[in-house]
C-alpha cells in the first residue's frame, strides 16, 4: 500500500461528492433535526449542571438559574425560531408533511423532549410573582401534539 501525503489525501477528499439536501422539504427536515438535537442537548445540560447531591439529597446548584437562563434563551431565540422558520418557509404543499415528520422524529428519537421542555422552560419562580406557566413544546413550534 502506497502512502499519500496529507495534501494528496485532502485533494482526493475534496473531489468526493457530498450528499446535499436540495429539495426544500429535505433541507427543512435536516434543519429541524439539528434544532431538535440542540434543544435536547440544552435541556439535558440544564438538568446535569443544575443539580448536585448534598447530604444524600439532590439539590439545585448556584449555576442553575444563570446557566438555565442562557440555555432557555438559546432554545427560544435560536432553535425554536429555526423550527418555526423551517415550517413557514417550506412550500405550503409540504407543510403538513414537515409537521408530521417533526412529530414522528421527536416521538421516535427524543420521546422525553416534550416533558423535559415543559419542566425546564418554565423558568425560575420569582419572589412576588405567580409561578411560571408550563409551555408545550408542540405549541411553541406550531405543531399539533401527536
């Protein structure tokens, strides 16, 4: 086997065609998958970084509110917005198919996401204010719950 230099390998790799979603529905599905994966990651991090064990009990840490606020902002301003944009920008004849795809993708890949979303997106209880209302993942993206 003849070894190749890094430059030769990069040259060969640059000539390999990469699959690119060219149809609007396929592009939207790809973007939705990425956004859902990021939302799941942020929710998991809120859970993992926001709690510790003290005296044998799970308690919230100081990082909870500050980190969770940033993570919730990212979920809201980047990922939910991206999902809604994909739904709105896909041709009208494909919207129902995209919404069904989202329902099936979340249900089969991240079944815990809607419940985690409702739990962690409600925000902290502020003194003198009513408790935050739980928010439905499905309502936030404009897709009926499956």
